[in-house]
C-alpha cells in the first residue's frame, strides 16, 4: 500500500475510533464499507485497510453473516493489558538506562523536546506521533530483541486507547511531565528510577482511559 493510501486508511481508522469512544458507534454496530467509503469520499480499499487495523487492535471483530462490527469494550481486559504493558515498558526503560548509547540518549532527548513544542501548541495528533517514536526509542534502547517484539506488539493493541486518553483535560501536560521523568532517569543511568517512572506513566494512562469507558458505560 502506498504512503498516500496508508495515510487515508489511518485517517478513517482514527475517525472510527473516535466514533467508538464517543459512543456514536455502539458495541455490535456494523461497519458498512460502502457507507464509510461514501462518508469519506474514498474508495473501499482504504476503508478495508482501516477496518483491518481496527480488527488488529481489538476494537472491531468479524462476526458471522454480519461482517465487521464494533467489539464490546471490555474494561477488565483493557486494564489487564495496561498492567502487562506497564511491566514490559518499565523493563524496557530499565534496560535502556543501562544500555543506551550517547547517540541514542541524544535522540531520546530531542524527541522529548520536540514533543514539548507540540504540547505547548496543543497539537494532539502530532504529539501522539512523536509519543510513539519516543516509546519506540526506549524499546530499541533496551537492546533486547525479545522484549522489543513484545513491547511493539502490545503497544499496537493498546494504541487506540493510549491515543484517545490524550483528549482528557490537561492530559497532554501530564504525559509530557511523565516522559520528562523517564528521560531524566535514563540520562542519569538510573535503571530503578527509569523503570519506576515508566511504570507510573503507563498506569496513569490506564486509569484515565478507564474513566472514559466508565462514563460511556
């Protein structure tokens, strides 16, 4: 798929995610490819790709004789995934504090500074893109391929939730501050501090998103 088609699919996916989290699309709602293509003024190809992405994240399921439908929002399972994610990312941060090269640390600092500018301008979509790069830099900085694969896989499953919780009032400020604590510990070669800061960061994300789901229920 070309970059343009991928961008279109991402835009459709994000719009559907927002509809799901805001209750416009309720659990069990069918996603009609033709209707979605007409809504976005695009062909069905990027719509299909967007739906596949949503299926991969668990927000949508394929039901017999119904096609793609919005999955039930399982708060209990989501919290469990965040619990595991906090441990995995905490371990990535711990190893990164011990193993990151000077160049890798410099790039991490640059990403944090870039996200600070986006936070000040309240550019949530751009902030989230840099946020993903920030976490990926820490995964790679762990220099553990098994841990890297596990972190990437679970991040992909939790991506819609982590993205949407940034809509919480002032959440972007909290996220930036939590990242700062992680960066400070990694630059200081403080494994315990980096692990604790990252675990706290992911746990706060889970708590905030749980509030969104509880209000919707």
